C-alpha cells in the first residue's frame, strides 16, 4: 500500500490526512464499511488510512475522494488544530 513512515512530520501529515478522511466520511453519514465498499478496498485498509497507520498512494486518495463525492484537494484541507 505505501512506504514505511520515518519522520515525525510524515507521521503528523498522515494523522491529519486520515482524520480529515474520517471527518468527511462521518459528515456524509457513511460507515467505514460503506466507504470501503465504494472504493473496492477492505475496511481494515480504510481504517489504517483514517488512523494514520499507512500512507496511501495518489490513486487511493483519488478513489477516496471519488467515493466521497468530493474534489481530491478537499482531502488535504486540514484545520490548524488537527
């Protein structure tokens, strides 16, 4: 799925990205299972992304955005307090 994350900065980015995915998913009243199904991936993989445990490829980010019905860049619009 992705490369091993080493730096604290990379870890923070993944946590913020994952939290943003989760927040958007929850605002749309979707479960992890529903979103994972729309994307054609496992719930565990989506959970790992949402929890900042794994890096996802650009194509996976595209699939997330498409399944959520949002523009890709919205996944990267983080709040300062995240």
